[in-house]
C-alpha cells in the first residue's frame, strides 16, 4: 500500500510527464557522471608495488596495458597508481569507470567522448551528432570520427577503461579493436577487467604491443602481506603470518578482510587453517566474520546501503532513514569497510563488489520483503533526481511491475524521439500484460514491435484505441507528443502494409502543426508521406513534403533521417526514369552519409536496395544478388513494402540474367506470398507478370500454353478494384503488359499495338519514364514483325537515345531474344558512332554472352596518355588547358584527341566523353 501511495504521489507531481523529461539533470546526476570520469582516490593504505611498475615500464611502446584478474586483486588500485605516475611524468589521463548499464552503444560512446573531452579540445562534436536521432547507433562511424579527433593529440594520453568485462556488445568490442589499431602512438589504452576481453590480444602480443598483468603478478608476496598487516597495526609471528598467507595466497581483499577481523580477534589467525584453500570459501568466511563482529546498528546500516550500486550522502540518508547520510558514509569509510570514494569531493561512493554482493545476498536471504522495499526507495530517489537508468534497474530489483511500468511510460517518448524503442521493449518484458494495458505508451511500443506480425486492420484498431484513450477521436485538433508518437507509428505501419492513402492523410494532419513538436517525429512522418506520394505518382506533393522535411531536419543532429530523405529523392528520380540523376544523388549520399554507418547496419537496408536498383538498370549485375539477399532479410525501422517488393523483383530478374531460372521463379513465389500476406495486390500482379514474361522466354515448346494458363489463373479485375483511386492502376498495367507479351508470342502484333496504345493513356506526363521506354520497345518489335521497318527502326532509335542518355541497359535484355535480333539488325545499319557503340555494349553484355563491356573497353586500347587527355576533357578543360596540365604542345593534344576519336568510333569531343563514360574509362 505504501509503495502504491508513493507511486501515486510521484505521478501527481508529474515526475513521469514530459516536463520532467525535459528538465536538466540535477547536481546529483551530474556529480555521479563526473565520478565515473574521475580516477578513484588512492587508498591511504595502498601498498607500493615496485614489481608492477617495473613490468609496465619495461615496455614503454605498448599500446595496451591489460590488468586482468578476479575481484579483489587490486586492479583498480593499480590503475589509479599508474594514472598518477603518468600524470606526474607529463601525460594526460582520461578515465572511465564502467558499469553494467554501460553495455549499450549510445551510453558507452557518449561517456567515452565525455572522458576524452578535457584532454582534446572539441573532441567528439561529430561523434555526438551520430548518437542523436538515429534508429540504431552507428558505432563504427562514431569510432571513425573519434579517431580523426585523436589524431590531434600532441602529447601522450593514457585512456583507462576500468571493469571492461562488463562490456559484451560485439559492435563496441569491434570499435575498441579499431581504436587500438588506428589510434596515434601517443595514445595508450589501460584496461582493468575480471576476464580476458574479446580484443585482438594475440596480434598485440605477437607485435610486442601488449603488457599483461594477471592474477599471479597482482598477488601479494609473503613479505608484502606482512607489510600490509603491519601498516594496519598487526605484528604477527611467523606461524600466524604463515597461516594467513597460506589461506589468502596473497589475495588482496582477503588480506584486508583478515586485517579487519584480527583487529578484534588477534588470536583467531590459526582458525584460518581449518578452512581449506578454496578462495571463495575463504572470502565468504572472512566477510561473514568481519560483518558479524560489527555492532548491530552498523550491520543494519550496511544492509540498507548495500542495495545501491552508487551512494551519495542524500541517498544514504533516504535508505537508512537519517538526515546525516554524508556523515554516515564518512564514518564507514574511516572503518575501512570496503566503501570506496568515487570522486575527490567524496560526493559518491560504492562498496567493493565482493562486499556489496555479500550484503545484498544476506539481506535478500533474511528479509526478502525489506530487500524489495529498499530497492523501491532507491528507485524513487533516482527517479526524483532524473537518473532514469538507475531508477529502472532498482525497480526491476524491487520486483514492482507497476513502478517499472510507470518509469518506462515516463521515459518512452524520450526514447522514441531518440529512436531507441528497443530499450523500452527490453525492459517491458518484465511487466505483465495486464499492467501494460494501463500505460498507453507501453501499448504503443507493443504495437510497434508486433507490427510485422499484425494485420493492418488489427494494428490500426489498437492504435485507434490508444488515440481514443488519449481523448483524440477526430482527425483535427491540437496534437501533443503522445498523439504525435502514435500517429508516427501508425504512418510507418501503414507504409509497411502498403496503405498509402493513410500515410498521406496522416501526413496532412501533422503538417498543420509543424514546428510545435519533436522534430524527429515530424521529420519521420514527413518522410513517410513523401515516399507514399512518390509511390502513388504524385511527384509535386512528394517534393513539397521533402522540402518541409529538410527544413525540420536542420534541427536534428543525427544522420539517420537525413539519409532516408536523400533516399526518397533517389527513388523519386527512379520513378521518373532519371537513372543517371539517381546515380549522381546516390554517389553524393555515399560520400556524405553512408560512411557514418557500419557496413551491415540496419539503417542501410533501404539505400542498399536503391543502389541495387540503379546498378541493375545500368546493367551492372556484379554483387547485386549478395547485397539484395542481405537487405531483404534485414528489417529496418522504416521498411516500406513497396521498396522491399521492388528489391525482390530486381533479385528475380538478376537471377534470370545469370541463368538461374529456378532461383528466379522461387523469388517470385516469395514475392507473391509477401504480397498476399499483406493484401498488397499490386505487387502480386507485378510478380505474376514477371513470371509469365519469363515463361515466354523459355525454349520449351509448351511455353505459350503454360504462360496463358498462369495469366488466366489471376482475377485481374478483382485485384484492380483495390487501386481505382490511382490514375495509373498498377494491376491494370501489369495485366496489359502481360497481354502484349502474350499477343506477340501468338503472332498477334496488331492486337499488341492496340494494347500498347491503351496502356500509354494510363501513364502520367513527366513520370513513368521507364514504362514509356518499355512500351516503345515492344511497339518497335510489333512494327518490325508487321513489316513496317522504317517505323520500327525509328522507335527503336528513340528508345536507344533515351536509354543511352540514362545508361539504361536492363530494359532491353528483359524482353528477350526478339529484341536482341532487332538490335543486331540495327547495329549493322546504324551510322551514328555513339549509338552504334551503345548497341555493341548491350549485345556484349546480353545474358549468356561470354564477353562483357569491360572486355570491349580493353579492346578499344586507349593508351595511358590518351586516357589522361579524355579525363581532362570530361572535366571541361579546353585543348590549351589540357596541354598546360600535361605539359604537351597544342598540336600533340589534338593528335591524341584524333586517335581517341578513331578508337572510340566517334566524331567529336562530346561523343568521345560520352563514350568513354559509357565504357568506364573515366573511373580511374
């Protein structure tokens, strides 16, 4: 009842509301962060270890100093002594003490930047931008940015990462390996870890760049044990000292425990001989002995304080019900009860891990309800001081799902704005469904994470229920952050389920309130709306939304949404048939944005598909299958079914080009299943049309019969009803295109021309560029077969001019052997060298042809000097400027150009540049 009342009070005070999330952290949170970035205070009884200093000094060129041993061997003390020695010699020191909560890329990298900031002015400005507004932290990009900043180091720097064993994230380990490999020689990495970290230690060891200090080196010798005990005021005889040393075996924490124990029981040293040699048993025995000899009030205080991972005076007072918490901590520190100060100001402390584990285990065993209550109190304290992660961790330990749900609901919008829904979902697993139902933002997260398995109607029903619970039932009115988050999720799910009309409607609703809410959510919805308009053939509306999104994106420092904006522009160009412009835009995006994401980051799924589409259209098939297989098997946060379906169609066509007909048909079946599952019938129709087209190109004698059967098995008119609102009905387009191919296969070329005329009427002006080229190509084939050679040749030339301008090759090969024969006839008659060369590249790269365009380019035989001349000409230089650049006479330049024209079979400079670009002679 008390817990429920406290939770109710906190909620009434808006601790879980948006206002609290926007408040700056208070001094307690700020000082805790500083404590993690500050080397702990060296203990007054720290024992100087000359042999450790000698081991480190023996290899001054080491890149990594690894201090690895179980708990209680003095790893942190050794690192503190090392840091002090380096500072005394003029080196800079950056320190980061790690906790279990730091095994999360965004948190770890942000703290790493904070640790380095005092040592390198301006370090991490770019890196921090990559951590914001991104669906998945680009770990590799952040590390590359930090490496650039570290190159500015002009004096030695020691970077200490203590308790690295708590970091298990594979991307972070990879990033640390890269830091070790490429950091400047002025940087030395010192690591404290309970286990061997998963770094490339073998390579460092082989190169002599690793200094390792392990358990054996950290153990106290017998003489050091005696010296340590003597400093504690314990002068033992040889027998007693031998008994203690034989049991503790130089284990630092056990020696310290023994010193505490023997202060009150000096005759008890011989009892150690009865415990055996098990190190854990020795430690447990000593911990119990030290604890039980304390006064009862001190035992109670320690049990209360032991639940917290970090302690401040105020928190200690809250846990123990006192007003002098700071005094209490200082008293316990003076008693040397393993309470370690984390900063020079002594604002934060923590217990040694062994002692903390002992205290928590003892309390949980003796009084589990009190254990939970203390964790609840700690959670409430951290909540009131804006330390959300620690508050959530203590709520988990308190086993209070109501409190945990309230905390998660309170930070959900902040995490959504940062694109970190996965963190909420991970914690949400500890909350029963019955409680989740009372917290709308957690329900929103559930809908989001289940979006792939939910049908569109079910997902919309759940989201509409949320809107109704928040009092938003109409399509107008003001929006708050919760409503905006719900609309964003609804828009993205609609895009995944091919409900383009809903995407556009939701975007219009949000557009009325632009600039009043989270820029991240607004830009995300605008991108969804722009993509939906592009898919629907509404380019002007798409461009307008893209412009608005660009304006709002300026308020964001992350790169994820900026990359998706650029990708929508690329798709817009592809829909218009502007393949060259799409290639140019992708090149700019590759140079500007893509390097900041890991090679296989989920964020790169959509750009990977776009890149594959461009490469396929231009006939560059190498590597497309591998890239598409990865992209189609990976789900990003924004994953429009339209682009995934285009990727599947591209994969099927590429497989057919490579002669893998069975694989191609299997991919088309998967595409049909995907479309049917989501009731996206336009993709089903496109897959069937491609399947029929491939059947018609088979050598089998029954191909026409099988193609007709497959065509008749589809209820085209019924599927087309779903797209009556679209000017170019995609189902009717697929049906008409298939009819044309069937009629040509039957020899009904006049009927095919009539169908082509009908389809032309569906296409939009300044849009559907690739579709127009395809119809012209099919019309040229029909005219040729009907005997209208001049008309056929004119149309084919028109197709070739448009295709050559865009570098488009795939379209011709897709229509099969009949088009290849047309091209062969035209090549013999064509007198324009540029077009003749383009036809040759088409024929040379035809599926099944042994020679490719790369081989033809070798046959052209440009010399290295001729290649330099044509490259400079392509940059717009005049003959005189080329001569000055290459130190050639003007006549020599002209002579080289004459040879280039001859070899490329062109008549002038413009044609030569175009032909050289076509043959990829300018790429080097």
